[in-house]
C-alpha cells in the first residue's frame, strides 16, 4: 500500500495532523503559521465546500462572469455563488 502525503488545500504544506472528527469525517489541522485556514477536511461531501470552488467563484467574478455562468461552470447553485461573494471582503 502506497501512502500519499496529505497537503493543506489552502497553502500546500505537508505539515498537517489529524484534528478530531466531525459528522463522521476526519478533520485535519494545518500547522503553517502563514496559512489563513486552521482546519480542513480531506474529502468534502458537497462541491460547494471545496476550496478550489471558492477561489474559482472569486476568479470568475473578477473576470466579469455572471452569477449564473459561474454556477453552471462550477456545478454549484447560484445561492452558493452569491453567498461566497458576500462573504469576501473587498480589497
């Protein structure tokens, strides 16, 4: 059996440890001091929870794509797109 090292989906470091269970799923903690996220799951139940979907929503909106187009492209609901954009602080 080959063991693949787990990486933090936000910063990419391999410095992660198990951090308990929630709803029957294993949580992991990132120990990189510069990482803005503390914990994460290795596998997500819903597509909208994936970090790459969140960054995709932000990238597509900056490029001028509409909410429905983003939702279709990333296979999430329009409500998810709107909620993600509302949570993002303006820079």
